[in-house]
C-alpha cells in the first residue's frame, strides 16, 4: 500500500473510531444500533437480527456445501462491530476471531460474556490486515463492512490477506457495495476501472462499490476461486426475498493454485 493510500486509511480509521467511541458513550442501545441502524434499536433486536443475517447471508447453501465439520473449524469476521454476527458464529464454529478498527472490544466482550459466549477472540487491527498466521483459518466472512472501506486498494489488501490466512479448501463469504446501485452514467464512467470510491464520507456511509467482474479478476490472480455471487436482502427475514439490498456477495474458495 503506497503512502497516499495509507494516509487515506489512517484518516478513515480515525473518523470511524471517534464515531464508534461516541456511540458507546451514549449507552449500550446506541452502541449496538450504530452498527445496524435499519434493523436494530435494542441489544436484543441486534442479536436476533444477527442470527437471521448470519443464517441467510453468511450460511448460504453454497457455503454449507463447501464447509464440513464446522464444530472443528476456526472462523474469522472482518469488522465485528457490536458483535451481533460474531455472537451467532460462535454457535456454529469451534472458535471465532473478530477483527475491527475500533477500540471498544471490552464493551463487546463483556456483552457477549453476559450471553454465555466465550469461544471468541477480539483483535484491533489497522483496517487492512487480518493479524492471523498463514493458513490458519477455515472460514472468513464479512457483512455490511467492506462497502465502508476508503479505497479499492484497501479491499485488495484484504483479499490478499484472505488468501494468505485461509487454509487450502478454506472458504470466504464477503459482501461488497453493489456497483449497479450507481447512477447509470457513473456505471458507464467507472466500468473499465471496475469500482467507484467516494471520499471523504461521514462514518457509516457507503464509500466503495465494486463490479463483480473486477473482483473476479483480482481473486483469480490471487488463487481464490469465485464459486458464487449473489445479493443481500433488506431486513432478513422480513424482506427476503422481496427486497434486494445494496450489497453483493462473493463466495470464494482457496484452491492454492
């Protein structure tokens, strides 16, 4: 990552950390709602919707087909936020690692402990690395996070990290901002590039959308096989499948080729 990209990432991280810190100071409900404002207004709602989103958006039929013996598997979430998806993941896997840029891990850890969940580890990272050993993970997922990255360079850095940290045969389920949500004129202007960055933007606003073809190109170069693509749905299960959301998922398999 060059100096300009690093500077953009640093500014982005500082703005998000400040906004999340402020939400925590406003109380548990505000903190949980900050990470999913459309679907959750109380911690209980956040956790219930977290299970629904994990079941509908992360554990797709294709992901289920590619994973085996989940009780022996290690998963990682990129951007655990308030812990709502990580809470669900802990019930599906032997252990789950959560990474995020914010410094409020103690609040998330304490809340998850009150829910009886202990098979997890929370790490603060720089916003472009996974902070895990090579070939140490079986499953990597991310939802409502990568669309908030400050640049395509950062997304590419994450994809390289996914390739590095997944074991051979490991699976990733990643959601990015949907390219087709752009105005048709912007789609035409950005088609060859394959993505559009918007910055600076207020924290929690969409800053990156990516064309699936561009994602496929970079994944192929890294040795990540794109098994499937699809869309998110707004407010699962209420909007499933009537209300497509603003994210596109890619299911990736580490083929080690």
